[in-house]
C-alpha cells in the first residue's frame, strides 16, 4: 500500500537532501584546495610506509608525521611524478635485500653491516672504564672513543690546558656516569642530559674539565613530560638543544636512549643535525622494534638498515662495535640469528671540518 506524503513534507525532505549534497561538494572543494596535487599516492599498511609526493613539509605536518618515507621500490629515488624532492626531512628506504623480502635476508644484511667496521682508528680508548661500579668491573665497556690524529681527531691533542672539546652525553642509566667523568677528566666540557630529578642540575669543575648536568632528554620531537614533585624535565630534539646552548658543533655525542635511538637517529640524519657531530657513539637495541616503530619484522629491520645507510651517506664510518653478552640475547623478541639484544656502535664523521663550537 502506497502512502502519499503531504506536499510540505516532500519539500522539506528535498531541501534537506539538497543541503547534504551541497555540503558534500563544499567539503570536497575544501579538501582539494587544502591538499592540491600533494597527495599520498601509495600507502602499504603492512609495511607502515608512506610514499608521498611533496616539495615541502606542509603535507607531512598536516598528517602529524615527523618526516616522509620514500620507498625506493615504488618510485624513482628523489623524484616522484616529475617533482624533485628535497633530501632533507626525507628518509629513503633502502631496497629490499632480496625479492623474498624475508626477515632472514634483512637480518643477515643488517647484522653483517653493524658488525663490520668501515674505517680503522689506530688509537681507540675505553673512556671512563675506571669509574664503573664494582659489580660491573668484568663487564665489557662499550664506550670507545677514537683519539687517532690522522682521523682529524685533534681536540684531544696536547697538554690538557690546551684541550678544547665539547661532549654531549645522553643516557637513562643513572649509575652509568663513568663516560661523563672520564671525558671531563680529559679536559672536555661535558654536558650530561639526565631525564631524572634524582640527580640535581649542576655545573661542576673536575680536575681538568667541566661537567654540566641538564634535566633534559634527547627525543625526536619537542615536548614536556609529566610533572614531578620537584618540577619538570623536557624532551628536546638535538637541534633545539644545541641552539639553546649556543653550540654549533659537538666533538662527541654519546647516547644510550633505551630503544628511542632509532627515531632519534632518523630525526638527526633527516634534519641534517648529524653533520654537526664529529664522533657518534650510540647503543642500539634490537630486541624489539623500538618506540613508535611498527610494521612486519622484515620491514622493521629494513628501516633500521636504511637509517644506518643514510648515516653513512652523511659521511659517518663505523670504527668500533661491541655487543652486550650480559643481557638476554634477543632479536625482535626471539633467540635467533646469533644476535645480541644490544650493540654499541661508534662512528667517525669523515667529512668533519671542525673549528666551530
């Protein structure tokens, strides 16, 4: 049985439909004007990779992305749809190690890479080893610094009164301050960044150098952490920390970030800050993907490898590697590939010109 609606009801219904249709058209026009031809043209959810065409940061900012990933398997490197991409703020993912895109192949390539020094330093020293706690005297000391003058390491040459070196030390282990003390004793100006109120902010003059403690932690984005009884500490990007302290270059940067290192490394290689560092000492954790790193196991390892290759492309050569054989031996949650959970990697910037601090 058909029911005839009053004419007034039909008019109101048609008016509502027209309003909905016009609203849709307006939203569509606004969307097109907002994004223009800067569009995401390939997104692979399984790999958590965004392939984006853009010539600036606007699209990335709108999507709250720190930077843009370019998959070299899907596009011509550095060029998409005829538009040249800026190399800065862009992480170009390395091609898969094999057509199978398997974890085995990716892990073999990655582990071979981090266990193969690329440059020889003739004078490598374990700085701060003497300050370790008594219960760790026999453990491997991971923080190794190159003192070879042939590698442009001149900041440590001569009498301690003439030494001028700047050191940044980032770490979450409050009991591991040996490196900071050791570099300070060598006559360096050491800035230790400690994300804890258990150690007071201070500036102390050692026998030869200076040690300054900051309540700031290194991160890949600037933010404020939770408020504590005695106040706050900040998380800052490296470029912000250096600008705040008025430093143009850093002789040595040491970092043990407890699984934040992958995103931090990604940040400093893509924004170019890493070029302002001479020696980079980083403990990397591979027992899980790391903070805000997602995807299949194979794609995670490919991502790690891509960061290290980008670092190499910035002039950094690996001169020392140590593995942690004390902590559980895990690689992405499993005992596999004869891998350790953690490796400390030491690089030299072979394109270093020095001079400015």
